[in-house]
């Protein structure tokens, strides 16, 4: 049903200086010794769902499920430098690319159509809006001009390759997608030792016992192993890449980022996050509850195998050494062509496709081509999601959202 995927679990390549911290493969060996964890090869993982429960009743596990099927490795993995890289009801039916760095305001084309509403995450601890109406994730880009490099970049990604929903129910014993957990403001916070601490928010982070990990608790240590936490009362989003439990220090990870969901403030220019492009992961996930309600009001997150050493606002970081301008940059926005007929798709798939026409997708990480991210949920109908594979790369177009930054 699902092909081997790497999606956001593929390592990013970067020209940044190496970390002073020990490499994660050494930490893996130590952790494996203490925990007795057996690691499978990255390309043939059958991660299982955690059997732990949250430590206190104040924690709400929105998705305890999470993974990706067997991951395939990207060619872009020289250094892992900060690419970092539920849900409810029933369904109702030409500009130039200069390299100068501009302010966020000047980078937003005046022709952009503002969105009237923002996505909302509904939890038992209260509802929280996911950024503001002016945030790039929430901007309707259906009327933006086609980028002059559109055909070139689509060809580089793969005109004949199909869209792949990197989310669903379960594959090989592990949930498919990127899970998240809702935590109360009084959830105890823990220290995380980051390999790339120079571009990570120090925290501490409210990691609950049994927090869902991307790929499940037994996911290979070299995979992405994201942990995403949302505090709806304080409106904070916490994201960690390659989270590894440590018997001495508690947790180790590649990198981490904390976002204020009431603000549109970006990370410092040149910084990564828990995703290669320096963007938050959660705002780009397809969630069951919003699809069930009939509308996704934000852009989606997707990956490609090879990117260039450049990025476009709102991305803040590149993850490649390739200077080839025919390769797509991080932060590239693509949308489904307006004339693409979605009438024959199941209702749930139509919701996703309409979002791709109105909000498009943001290139956020190196991974498998055209893999679009979402949160796992047992209520997904995998056969309906599989129809999204009818969409090919040629059915998209790249839009201009700002100049390249290098």
C-alpha cells in the first residue's frame, strides 16, 4: 500500500560548521547499551507504537501513533545539520531571483490573497490558533504568479513521480505520519542535550512520559524521531529532531525549536529548526480533524530528494552543498494547478487537493520526492488517501513568493 519512504526522515546535507558535541552515532551506541534497544537498518524499520501512557492526566495524546514505513535514504546526507527535521468528526461532503536578504514584509508579494481565517487545534485544554492570518503558512497563494523556474524545478523533482501521502493508519506495526502530543502548562520540563546546540532553543522541553515519537519508540536512532508538543494555554509549540532517551542525561537530540503560536516571528536567518528549512513542522501537517470538517486552511509540508544551497522566505536554512540552480530551494512553494479535476476523488482526498490549490505546499526537508506530511490517526481510510497518488509532479506549478537567499 505504501512505498518505502524517507520523507522527513532523510538526513540533510549542509555546509555549516560541525558540532562540538559528540556525533549521534556514538550517543546511539551508549544509549543502546543502557536500554538494550535493538536497532534495525534505517531502510527496513518496523517501528511499534509506544505502550506507555502519559505521566499525568493533564496530558492529552492527540496522536500516539506515528511513523513512516520503511525509509529510503536521501543522497543529501553528508552532515546532519539541523534539518529537522489528532483529530475527530466524520467527513462532510517572472520576477528575478536576486540573492539579497529582505525583511519579511518586503518578501511577501503584494498580490498575495489574504486568508480570512486561521487553522485551529481543538483540545480539551482549550483551542489554539496556529499562528496568525498573515502567517505564510496560512496565506492563500492561489493568485500568485508562476515562478520563472517552475518547469525546471518540477523536472528536477520529477514530473512523472506521484504525490505520496506520508500519513495514515499503521504500516508494518507502526503508525504512519508525524504525531504530536498536547501538554498542560504544568507539565514538568526536562533538559535536552542538543548536538547542534548553537542553532537550537535550549528549552527545557515539556516531554511527557510515553510521548509519541516519529516512527515509534523503537524507530532507528538515525531516523528523524521527531517529538512535537503543544501547550495550548501558553500557545507554545515545542519540536525536537532525532530525540533519543538517555539513561544519564534524560534526552539527547539533534536540534530543537520553540515557537510562539501567537506570533509570526521567524527563527534567526541561517538557523535550522527541527526541520531542514528552519520552519516549524506542525503547521504543515494534514490532520484528520480538519479534513473531517471539510477544510484545510494552511499550506502543507513536503519533501524532495535533492535541493540546492539556497532558501526562500519563510525558510531560514538550506540543507545542501549543491549550487546547481536547477534544483529546488528550501521554502519553495508549489500549488496544484487550478484546472486539475478533483471531482472523481473521495471526499477526504478532495479536501487535501483543494488545500493544495489554495495554500499549496512548502518544501521543508530533504526526503523522498513529493512526500506530503500528515499526522497518523486510526480513523484515516488508507485506500482513500492512496488515491492522492494519481497526482503527478507535472500537475503542480511553482509560485513566486520571494527571492532566493544563499
